C-alpha cells in the first residue's frame, strides 16, 4: 500500500527537495554492474553517456524530504485539512525499536526524513500557530476520512522523534508550536 502524506498550513511554504546529498557525474563515468539483469545490460543506454546524473554515496545521502503544492488540485477539497495551503510530501516516516536494531540504516534514513519535516514545520510556524498532517492511501475512495482513534497533537518544542513514530492511513496530526 502506498501512502500519501499532506501538510496543511496557514501561509505559503517553500517547496522542493530537502536534505539530499549528491554529486553529478556523466552516465558514462558511473561504474556498471556485472548483473545480467541490470538495466544497462538489458538495453542500450549509450545515448545517455554524456548526460549528468545524480550520484549518492550512501543510502543516508539518498534520503530526504520532497514537498510539493497541491492546493490547486481539483480533489484538494476532499482532504480533511482545514488550512488554506496544502502540500504533498514524501519521505520515509516509520521508526520503531525493532527497526533500530534490525535495520539501523533504514532507521537512520527515516529519522533524517522525519527530522527534516519537523524542522521545516518549526521554521515556518510561529508560537501559538498550528499545521496539519493527514495521511491516506492512494487507492482509498473519496471522500477522504479520518480515523479518530489515530488523531493526536504533536507539540514541536517537546517532541523528539526517536520512536516509535509512524504515519498511517487515515491519520490526522495537529502540529503546534
């Protein structure tokens, strides 16, 4: 199941990609795998040889936060967000004790995405203001609904995202400062 995450704000927020660390290399200069199933071994990609592509050194470098505006989308009014500015955001937003011990690299990537999101909200919230986070499944039917058992309020100054933390389907979170 793929989840969509939405962020509601009283004022416009910066959009874009945050936290990624990469360099650019020509496609022809990137070492290729010997794996016979790798795409470059299945089809001719030589037309890309002079194309610059993003190269990430580690999985942590490749994790981050993407935020894009959805306020003008025709289905925006179906979301249970009361704020006038609505953004979609992507990243990894699951932390658990099991993940920390069994997949420390995945835990670190999720922690980075969560901290980037919270930092972005903190930077654009004044004391006493709030934002809203709503998560739902792509293939859920409209209208989007909230599961009241999953609702909670996150007070930014008091919150440290060490886990557990998870954004789940039909969850609504009010974020305050």
